[in-house]
């Protein structure tokens, strides 16, 4: 980049020194300097002598050319994407130009040309990047990653502190960007499941810092990011809608050792809309009996006054509605150990493996009984506990078919552990204590990464157990739209007679021709267990033929066992019927993911 100083009002010595400094700067540093000088001019710091010399001060506070914030997101369920769009919308208000890009669509070699970067990512499974972020993650940690001395960046990491590798993907990105020479625009923030306040503060700090550096002080009108950001609904995660339960129907049959329920919620007058593949977030309530037992164990009065979420409520209300009491996270254990001052507990907390083993299947009552905290107060307890997060359920209906309703499919979680009977917070609440006519605080959680393709594209749907829920929505939608694409469902559960969820609907759709193929696997109906991955491999030739003619693959359900087994079955199919080596098969599925033809909603 050359600089013409022939018309400069600077002295010869100033010109010489400035030319020497500019020759040492890369493009990113030059862009930063341009933004800095624009900000100085806009702030009124141009001297009277400069104005007298005929040099015009900046008349606009817009960022200097090239001073654009690139917002990259890697998202499995959509939270990181939603926050990325929020960041871009608020950037426009602060006069910062911003563009939002999915990591799956980002060209990694563009990175060395960036000046400002905001990176938002979730952590999937046990410390893995989301599917859409995998290519970018591997590039950044590979041999081809460029030096990034001119880059200013910040990372927002989303995770769940109940997992051992909390926010690992974001931490990895932060560490690697720094090692490549980039400098922090704002310190990385690691968010737990209750991320709203931390994310909001991070967005403010990123934008304030960039606006200061780039010289932005007026709204940047008509930015692409602002145009892409949808208008916020009246009801959302922060302001849930009180939906009335229309139906709470038992789906599993007589003799089943599971309880699965089909629940229909009214959205009348809410204005809420959704698409197949989206989820419903519900705010559950703890079992009153569990709250009673905890209060008794602690020796606290249930009417004790505490402050939670900026409101004064009773301790019972805080424990029932606002704080997590069934899960022991590493941060809670660490803080509890500090209060107790017990060497054995401190040693347990310091050993990740032992801590995970001890907390598995235990809750706050177990912790209080094992290590009571001397002189614990109700307010201290509330301050220690994380907020009770909403639970997500895949939507099992198409709004085109059911109008002002939304349906979910819920499996009751019940088990015994450490001599006590336990239940899932949300599933126990919905299945045991919520009847027709009761209200559920809920919101729609969009999931663009699990959306139906165009009407002519064949789809293969793999959903054992309640993982079949979104595929009911898929077929309702395709029926309403009279879509031409073929549909193939692989379903699995324990027993044909008692666990064939939505059986009559699948069979009716097959008779009508909407469901082109239906393959099932019931694990307990024969001596040797059969799962959906076995059905896939048995139909491998046909599955491969469908993929070759453009079919999209959808997988929904358990992330720990089912999803890896199905992935391996698909790799085996690509090798056996496509003639690919194991390495080529893995790359083939990776490309299908890049092309949005291999989509997973696993949990």
C-alpha cells in the first residue's frame, strides 16, 4: 500500500517520520490507524492550525474504510446464531458496520484480511466444536493457519457447566487466535446455560471498544446485518408465553417400561410462529416434594425472604421456580468446598474424574447431607445456585397443519440413585403434574440448522424414541405443501406393541404415499438387540442410492450413543456401497454437512 504525502501540510521531518512508520504497518494495522485518526477528528481534536492550513476535519463519524466487524458463529441449536444477530443489530446502532457469517460458510483464508472479529460458539458433547464450526476449528488449529498480528478479536463461548469440558471450544478458539498474534478486543466470556446477562455485557464491551477505536459514533444505516435480523417477537426466551395445555395424552402403550406423552399447547393470540425443526423451550417447576425435603434438610423456613433475579421472593419460590437444585455443577462444588473448608471435599473437587463420579446421580440434598455448610443463610444459598434453565423439546407439529397450536413429545425421566427415587425436572413436571387447562411458560427456539430442504428433495429421517418428534412435523409440513420429494423414516424403540410412537400416523402416511419408506427396529423384541443403525446398514445399498440422487439426511436423538453409531453406519455404507476408503468416507460425510445435507439435532 503506497501513501501520497505530496499535498501534505506536514513539515519535511514529519513527512519522513510518518512515511517510515507507515512502511512498517500491515493492512490491518493501517486500517486500525485510519479508524483511530477518523475518531480523533470526529471527536473535535483537530487543532485550529490544522483547520487554518486547509485540511478539512472529518465530517462523518462512520468507521474508516475496512473497519468492519466480522461476526462468526458456530451453533448447534441456534443460540450462538441468535446472539450473533443481536450483536450485528446493536452494532448498527453504535455506528459499527458488521456482517454475520456462519463458520460453515466462512472462507478461512479470509481471516488474515480481517481487522475486527467477534467469534461466538457453543461447545458440543464432551468439548467438541459444533458440526458447522468443525472445518474452521481444524483450519485455525492446523499448519495452514496464518499469522494474525493485525487482528483484534473477542470470543463469546456458550456451554453447560454440568459438563466436564465446559466451554472448551470457545476457550480453544481464544487460545489459538492469541497464539497466532491476534490481540483481544474484549476478554473472552464463558457462558453457562443462563447466558443472557453475560452475553449482553460482552456485546456492549465489544461494540464500545470497537466504536472507540474505529471512530464510529453515528448509526450505520442499512447494514446487511441489520437487514437480516428479524423483528423480535413479543414473547421470547426472556419473556415467555403462558400457553394453555390442550392435550396431555399418553403415547406409550400397555406394558411399556417408559412413559411418553404427546402434549399440545395453545398459541392463540400469542403471535408466535415456528417451522419444522424448531424447538419449544419450557420453564419447568421443581417437584414440591423435593423442595420440601431440601428445606427440611437445610432447616430453613420456606417463607424466608430472599432476592433472586432482581426480585424479592420467598425461599420456597426461589427453589421451586428460579434456581437449579437437581444438578451439581463443578462451579457449585468448588464454591461449596470453599464454604465448608473440608480437606476431603477440596480434594474431591480438585480431581475431575472423582468429582464427576461423585456428582453423577446426586443433587443438592445429597451435597447438603454429605457436607453441611456452617451458618449457611438462605440468601447465600440462592446466590450459589445457578438459574433454573429452560428445557428444550423438538416440535412435533407443523404450524401449517395445526395453526395456533404447537405439539411436543415428552419422555418421563424416572430413576433411582443413591437410595433415592429421582425424576427429570421438566419431564416429571409435564408428565405428572400438568393437566389439560394448566399453563406452561414457553417460547419458540428456532433451529435453522435442522430445516427441511426444498419440496422436491428426498429426505432420510433417522429418529429413535422421542427423536422421531421433528419428523412428524416434517411430514405434516410436506403433506400440507403437497411436496414431491420422497420421504424415508428409520424409527427405533424398545418394543413394537408398546413403544411404536405415532404408529397410526406413520402407517396412514405410508398408505397414502407420503411416507415412501418406513423401516423400524425394536431392540427388545428378539434375543439380539436391534437398533436404527442396524436397519440402516441392512438397507445400505438403497440408502446410498438415495444419497446419490440428492437426499438430505436428518438425525435426531441421543448424542452419546445413537448419533455416533448412526454416523459409523453411514461411514460403513459409504465405504461398502460407494467404494470409499475410511478417510474418503469421513470427508464425504463432512461435505454433506457443509452442503447442509447431513443435519443432526442431538442432545
